[in-house]
C-alpha cells in the first residue's frame, strides 16, 4: 500500500448524530472523513429508524454552527463576531463569577434539552459544584410528575421502557405511550410476540397510534380526563374485590383512604367525564386486575396534562400496587440503580446541598417543594434504608419550571435569575407560553444568555454567546439515554468516529472549561474519555475496553423481583404508601384529588361553547425528534408542515378540506397548521403538531425562523395553577376551535 493511499476503515462503531437517543452506528471512514453511516441493528438502533440514513446530511449540513460567536449588536438582531473557544470561556466565566459574587450562585439557571450524550450529566455536576440549584431539563416535562409520584408512593420506578415479557406478562397497558415510534419495528415485534403468547394488549390513547393498531382493547379518553379513568378503574377493582388482598394487607398503607378517595368514581360517572362507555371502563379494569402479572407503562401523554396529571400518575401508581404487580417478573419490575458506574457520586448532589455559597432553595421551592433541594433531601431520607445515595435520576427531584424561570427573570420572584446557560434545547418551541419565554430571554434584566447547540435555533438567536457542539460522530459516548441520566444499570460505549470538525467542542468541554475557571480545578478529568474511565471504575473496565467489546454494553443481572421482601420499600415506612408520608411532609395532600385541566369542557363549560373542540398535542413521529431535524430535506419531504389532525365529519361541518390551511385557536391566540383528515379521532378531539419552527424562514427578530407561525406550545398557559404538583406544564388536553383560512 502506498503511503498516500486512502485508508478505508470499515464498520467503525460510533453514535448516531441525528437525535439524542444515542443508538450505535457503523461508519466507513476515508482520509478522516465519514463517507457512509448505517445503523448497527445488532446493538440499539431500531431497524426501521429513518434517522441513521440522514447521518451524513446532518453532520455535513451547511447550516451547522461551527465556530464560537459573540453578540455585538442588539440581542436578536443577528450581529455576531467570531471568537476563539478560549476567549468565549474566559469571558463567560468572568461574567458568571461577577453574577455569583453580586447575586449568589442561585442566580444562574441551566437549561437542557433532549438527551445529547454526556452533556446533561456534566451540566448537573457543574451546577452542584458551582452552587446553583436551578437546573432545568426538558426531561422534566417528560417524566417529572410520574417519577415523583412513584417515588412518593413506593420509592422506586418501574422500567421506563415498559416492555412486556412474552409468555410471562399477562396484561400490558400502554397508557399515553407509543413505543414503535421511538423504538422502531423491534418494539412492534415484541408487542406482537407478547400478544401471540397470551398477553392482553390494552392501549389508552386518543389517537390510533401504531400501538393502538396492535391492541386487544383500545380506549380513547377525552384528553385531560385520564385521572378520572385511573380512579374509576381503582373503584371497580376495589368494589369487586379484584385487588391483591394479601399484598395490600402486608405491604400497603392508606388503603381505606384510597377506597374513600375513589368512591365517587363510579363507571357511570367516569363515562360521563371521559367520553368512554361504561362497558369499556369495566372491561379495562377487570382485564388488568385478573390478568397477572401485568404492566402499566410510563407515558408522555399522562404527564403532559398539568394539574390533571396529578390523579393520573398517582392513579397509575396505585393500580400497580393494589393489584400486586410491583417488582414481580412480567410485571412492573423496579429499575436497577447505576451500580456499574459512579453516576450518583459524580453528580455531587451532596455538595449542592451543603454548598457554602448557596443560601436559597431553587425558584420552585415555594410553589412545588417536591421539585426542590428540600424535596430531594426529603426523598433521599425516605429512601435511605434502600438507596443511601438517593436514586440515580435525582435531577428529576429538583428540576425547575419554565413558569418560575420567567418569573425569576422578569419579576425577580422569588429572587433574580441573571444568567441562563442553554445546552441543546430549543426553548421557544419546547416550553409552554412561548411569548412569555421570549420576553424573558430577550429581557434586559437577563445579563447573560449562553447557547451551545448544533443549529441557530430561535432561542439561540436571542443569545449573547453561541457555541458549536460536536455531534455523535465526533465524540465518544457512554450510556445512551438511560445510563447517563441515572436510569438503570446498563451502559453502552462507543468511541468517537472522527475528530471534531471545524471548532466544534463536546458538551463536556463546556462544563469542564467553565468549571476550571470558576474554582472547580481537580474535579474535571482532562478528556471526556478520562471522565468515562472514572465513571466506570465500579465495573473494573476502562471506557476503551468496554467500547472494544463485540457487544459494547453492560447490563444488570436480571432480577427475580420481590426485593421488597428482604429490604422493604424505599419509603419512610418501608411499605407502599398509598397515602404518602413524603407528600405530607412537603405540605401536599397525602393523595391528590381529581382535577380537570384549566381549560376543559368541565372546568370551563361556558368557554367550551366558544372553543368546542378538545386538542391533544405533541405525539412523536419517526421523522423528527421533538423540535429537531427540521433542516433535513428528506425528513421534511415526509412531514413538511405542522399538521392538525381532525375527524372528516368535523372538518366538513367547518368547511375544511383535507390538506387545507387552518387556524387552531385557544384563549391565548392562534397558530396556522395544515389539516389532515383522521377518521379514528373522536369527532370532538383534534391533534396539533407541536414544537414547530421553520429553519428556512428569516432568522432573527421579529420572525425568529417562523417560530410564531405553527408552534402550538405558544397557545398553552403557564400559570402556576395550571401546572402539576411538580411544576410540569399542561401541554395537552385544552379546549380549542379550528377555523378555515
């Protein structure tokens, strides 16, 4: 071979750059350039995922952010000066130090988006070492209420993946969850296999999702009424004696209080609230209770309902408990803690709790104490006998809300937030009440806004500094989404495929370089691989050793379940607390009452006459991951616009043709979407695409890449009374009207 002959390295394992799930890929590299990427189906990539095929289009896209930039004009005007990474780090660190000295470390807020590799965990450890309890991550909106409900009830969470075990699981309820979209054809195959082996497949979803098409029983409750359905199922199971009497007697506290709580939720009453039939409600309750073991999945659809989520997520926890389906094979096995890695130690939550400069709790604490440092401490005390270091996913126990973030910037209530560091999130499309988020991020009261991302998103257009991030091909990765968020004791590993392009830096470098300039010297290994080695010490493997394995993964030893028989539950009492002592300690009721969304046919009957439809929003598609990938031509061809799904009969009554532009209105305003007929929807229910922006449109103020055109989240209220007990937004289940344009 000649010295200058191109070298072809085939099948080099790496990480897909297109979305944050962290699936493994195999790449061909010539002369240091990736020329082909394909999914590594034997590892974690869904076989039918279209994203891996767009890896090169993503990696090489001409609109990627490639160099650090500093704002030199008015915020939002699009006037930038290219600077070096070191200059950016020096200036940002100096401004953060000045803010810390004048206002305290709590005046800095960090924002994260969907999983983007190790940057999330690095952010949380930096925040702890710096002394700010104000961390927010879009994962909060996806799971905060549900996970905290389970922790408050039995101190653990069931597997977030919600996978039935064929031949063992007898009933699987997919509640607001559609696994074939994020997990691909493999998830659909597993559901089919489970059903063929005798598992009853039940889907609770207003839409005819891919999972609903595989179901034995499909229920379409009115969006926002799921809590009534949960309490109605409990009512039936208790009144008909279908609960696990032995487990309830031996392991549950508060059963009589639960019985009293659900007494009003008769099948007839629940049918009136949910728009389901009495027969459907009876069937789902009886099927779940009599087909054991069974699972009830986690689901975004149940945590996006604001205050209406409270009864839903606690109701699901109660159902799992009283039927004896907790931590049993084929049922809701508890998630393993991250014992393969020093994850909990490396987050330094203890240093945050006792930080010498921190004098205040986070900006949530006065409204939602379950999501605060005080709440995290109380949870850790309750779990101490089982989990002395707390749970791995502790950031869910203290994530702040966008509502309180805006108040802290604009009204300095409960105290000022003066700096925001945004990493991989598109705040103006992802958060509720986007106009207020815009007002906060554009405000002169905010002294510093730093954004690190792949794209010049609408939020990045409002930044003071914009930093270029590596993608999955350019950085090593450990853990996929679960491991590096503290969920589970499983980790995957992949070396970087190629060195970073242009002046892109990995997310770890942001926090390491800022930390070393702000008094955190000695805490940050020089390289990301070095930190991975430190994290993996309990496994006795180096990162490179793990990545070199044919199956580059660490998995927990399968559990036989019923671990509570030896150690009890991770609660104050050691038992399942249907009436939660943790909630009472933090000033909440021991059990939540059922509540409607702030705008619903029942909570606002007069307003419902003006807005006679109910809208759900935000269902995932395989073409996009939330607000991402809109720049990719092949994806846009498949799903070019924000669509409003509507029943054909309803549309025709309104004079709306299939494919016609429409306005979707709530009491907060209107957005423009394209109608799409869907005869599987309830005639009074529509589905709106959310998180939309148009990168091809004019950037910067006032247009901000079309963020005000189709983004349904700008029509969602963010008042404290509309949010869940953990401060989560009400993204689904509102009343609306649809008008032809």
